[in-house]
């Protein structure tokens, strides 16, 4: 009995430590006072001022655009690289996989400084382009890691059978191989998109003056004091992610129930 209560208390404490900061942030987004130490009453004005704040909106636009472009590019490159690795001999494949895993095991600050020095050596202009290239670079290993298990499960006989039945190489790939790879590719894309949204260290070292993402914008504001509009934006992002997770987890259940009902009706 005591053990059961102890487990419940332990789980409750974990949940509190995980979500108490988020709840605090949400509450502060409705605080009429600009100071975090004083409750000035309930208000929605920070949500209204959020969309009229050009700096925050530009940082949000940069963040989403870089995340989307880098995720698409990394997914394409990573998928092609994975297929290439799979056609190699075991020893060569192991060497290349080890090389691609290094950026994931490496500290982000080392990757950020290395990319910064590379851009300085190439005399590249720091800005949107350097951030995008950096995000593509560190996202590729995550895509490879997501796609590789699906590639290993492929049955080469199915592809060869498609060729024997008259399909061209491109038709055989997109109609036979690609559907089997799609879950891994989507997983890699979402992983790359999330990593790009969340990145601060590498972005900080490779961004130019006047170009900010949400993470670097928040870091800049911490020194002067974070604006309440940023609390409102963080709340909207959290709610959007929460709704998306609920929809993703609910949809399969709905489909399964519909399928079960249809099969019962047929029987």
C-alpha cells in the first residue's frame, strides 16, 4: 500500500517539475503587469501586441522558414545517402555510417565553432544562408538514422520483380520501394524540422547581424528583459504542438474504430 502511494507521489512530482515552468509561462502571458514578480490582473493585450511586433514576427518567420527548408533539403540528401550506403560493402558502409554519426555525438558548440570558422575561411557573408547551410549539415545524420532501418527491411526481390514486369527504374523505385521508405522519410523530416526549430548554439555562431531566429531573439532579450509578447508566443506554440499531438494520437484510433465497425457490419 505504501509502495503504491510512493509511486503515485513520485510520478506526480515528475509531472510537476516537467510542466510547472510551462504553466507559469502560460499564466504570465495573461498578466497585465510587465513585471513577472507582480500580478496586475488578467489581460489578452500581449496576444494582440504580439502580432504587431515586427521583430518577433520576423524571428518567427525566419525560424519556420529555415526549419522547413533545412528539413526538406536534409531529407532529400539523407535519403539518397542512405540508399547509397546500403549498396556498399559492409565494411565501407560501417565506416561511412560512423562518419555521419560524429555530428550527433559531437558537442553542438564544437560544431557551431567549426562551421563558423569554415564560413570565415570561405569568406562567406553571415546571415540567412549560413544558418540554413548549418542546419542542413547537422540535420542530415538524423535523417540517415531514421531512414536506414527502413532501407535494411527492403526486399530487393520486389524491386527486381517490378523491373521484370516492365517497369522502368524510376517507376519501380517510386511505386515499390518509396512506399516502404515513406514512414522512415517522414520520421526523418519531422526529426530534422524539430531539431532545426530547437537549435540555438549552432545558429548563434553562424548567424549574421540583423538575422534572428526565436532562440537567438529570446537570448538577446534575456539581457534586457523578456517582453510579455514572447510569453504569448510561447503559449501559442505550446498549444499548437499539444493540439497536433492530440490529433495525431486520436486519428489512428478513429480509423481503427471505423474499420472494426465496417468489418462487423459486413459480417
